[in-house]
C-alpha cells in the first residue's frame, strides 16, 4: 500500500517485460486439452483455433500484446520520480516538525540522531553497547542521552539534501530498468531511518495532543 501510486507504472512495466520474454520464447511443443476453450478475450490475439499453428500464433500474439502494452504504458521513470519526491518532501516536513515543535528545539542534524537514539536505547544491541562501554546511567532520559551522544551512528546528518540528489539521478535516468533499481535501492537503504523518523514524529504528535487535552481539561 505504501507504493500504491506506482503500481500502475510497475504493472505496465512488468507486463511489457513478460511480453518481450514470450515473444522470444520458443517452446519445443505446446499442448492443450481436448475440451479446452479459448477465452473470448484471448481470441482477439490468438484467433478461434490457434492450436494448429500454435508456435507462430503464440509468437505473433505476444508481439501484438507488447505493442498494445507499450502504447498504453504510463512512464515508469516519471512515476517513480513523482512518488519519491512526495516521500522526500514528507520527511523534510517531518524533520522540520521535530526540530521546531518539540519540547526542546533542535537542529535538523540533532533530530536525525535523536530519532535513532530512542529506538536503539531499548534494543539488545543498544543495551549491550551501553554495558560494554561503561554506561552508568540509571535514569531513562539520561541513559537515552548517553546512547545518543556515544553510539557510532551511521546516520548523523540531515539526509534530505543527499536524498534529493538521488532523486535527480532517477529523474535523469533514460533506462527504466536502471531507474527502478535506483528507486528500489533508495527505498531499501533508507527504510530504517525513515521508520525512526516516522516513530519520532508520531511520538511528538501524540505528546502535543496530550498537552492540548490537558489544557482543555483544565
């Protein structure tokens, strides 16, 4: 569902690939059942009795389907770029929200580390790192601060600028296969950080709503 906006583009892209494969596929034989009937929609491309000349009909049908598919295909690179831009803009807004609207104002770089710290602090990895490196904090807030200040973070700075450069590379890509690879690499490589930002945004939003509710109760 998170990729719903690009599904039509992907469907057409993979359909055309399937047609290209089938167009160049030469099976040793084609079999069918005595009572098998050609669906009405298939007759448009296969004819009413394709079995007598199955290989040639199969090849031509695949070729025609590919031509039709290409004429109807949404532009994959454009679809991927549009979706990725929407995602990047969303996280740009999230980082701004976390930096400016929390209990303590932070820089955007601090937001990135802080978002990861609250998750890492309560994982087995985080606890082991704290234990192995002499953390003596017993108060939760102080313990999280220690993790934030001492853990060797992979992501330490606001990623939006680098994400936009990766978006530009996809926008300029002429080969849809390479564009899809770049898109998929981006989504998989940034997934964990985006999840941490999502969690931090939800937490802050919940905190703000809680404060509003308290004021209304008073």
